[in-house]
């Protein structure tokens, strides 16, 4: 069933668990993610990033996402991830996405608020939930965890002002994770996360969930994270299949790759504690 994320994430915040938000990039990945959610009988935030529209057009992503969401036995949020352009986000809403992320984190604080506030008004007028980011989660390609200048950490005071002025439904925070593969060990500021969580009343989102480590993720959840974005771990799992089983026929390789993605997501459900009884 297709839904927005508002009530799902409110429940996650109330009961201290997280919902996985895997990025799909084709019909196989979407099908694999939904199959796992149905297996564990838990909701899923099926995400599609604006950046991936170069390999899967938005119109096709909407058709795929809505198809699986509407026939699914569990709640499915069809989420537009890292939307950097207003016209792209508006088109996603028009096509049937039930949730969006307005990513103006590259802008200065006031411009981020201005753009996000306008998009939040538009989204809410259409019954759509909206996430935004304050601070900036860097790419691991530009970070070695000795010099973290590309990470702009979220301050509690900025988070309070941002949420009050924009009225977003969930907030992505920068606390030391990064997008992509880590070059070193992640250095997550759990105390900062706890302070942010205690400062705002909305669910918090962790970007860069891949390779962060199960114990780190569990600690993030216990300190206020309610949505965990995942992408790179799926890519790594598929690459591992290709590297280790390069003698397989094409369709066998596809099946093995799908199984690898399913295994990764099932483990994330376990870590997120959303697969509990």
C-alpha cells in the first residue's frame, strides 16, 4: 500500500526504531527491496534519487515504484531522494511520489530555509511528506576521517530554527557519516545526535548508512535516528557477486545479484529493529 512517511516515522520515533530507505535504480532492485519488506512484514521507504534519473528516467521510476507499492502487503513510501531542483520535485509529486527530500544543503542557511519552506508548503498542499537536510553529509571520496572539512555538522540550535521555520516532517542530520565507501572508520558524534534529537520534535534521518557498522547504527537508532538511507552496500554486494561468480550465465548472475541485495536489506531490517515481533 502506498503512503507518505509522516505517521510511519512518528511511530518509529515514539518506539525508538528506524525504517530502512534503500535506493532503487531499476525494476529488479525495487522488486528485491519490496520482497524483503513483505518477508519481514515491515514498512519500507522505497527511495529514488534525482541523480539516478540519468540511468532510470523519473517517469519510469514512478511507474515502477507505484506498481510495487500498490500491490504490496506492507506500507510503502515512494520517496524522491536528494531532490536538488524544485521543478524535478514538483514533477515527482505530479507523477505520484508520496514523499520527497528537498536537498538545499549546499546553499547557505537562509537560502536553504527559503527554498525548503517553499517546497514544504507545496508538498503539504498535495498531501506529501517532506524531508530536508541541515548541515552537509560529505562524499567519502573527499573525506579520510582525519580531515573532515567536507562534512558540515548539524548544530542543535540551527536544527531548531530550521524545523520551526520550514515545517518539514523529517530532518537529515550530519553527524559524521558519509556517502559512498569509507576510506577509514566512521567517526560518529553520538552526543551531538542525542542533543539534536532532544532539541527537535520530528524524526531524524541518517544519510550514508552503508558500511557504517551495525553497532554504530544501533547506537544512532537509540539516540534518535528513525530513517536510514542505504545504497552503496547494495552496489558492493552486486560487485562482489560479479567478481566471485563471473562464470555464471547472464540470468543466473541477475538472480544472484538480486539475492545479494535482498540479503543486505534483510540485515538492515535486523539492525534497524523494525523486524521485531
